[in-house]
């Protein structure tokens, strides 16, 4: 079974606030799954999201 990440784990991997992860999900830019009242992100979905970012737009800052 594929790992499911909490929004806090996603925010730590992207180096952004958890609130920004909620915004990405709401905008439809990052796919999530609902388990009861909790949102989770598949690790593969996070990888697809990161792969779709322009190289210099990575949220962690300048990685140019």
C-alpha cells in the first residue's frame, strides 16, 4: 500500500506553511484523499506535483 502523508508532512517536504498546502489542495493543484475528516496526500501525488513545478519555482527557495 502506498504511503499517505499528512498535510504537515507535505508542508515540511515542500518547506511551506501547512496553510499553503490547504490552498494548493483547494485550488486543485495538489490531489488529496479524505479519510473520515482527515486529508491525506499520496506520496506519488506529491511527487507528480513537484515534478510539474518549473525548476526555479520549487517552494524551498532558489534551487536554480
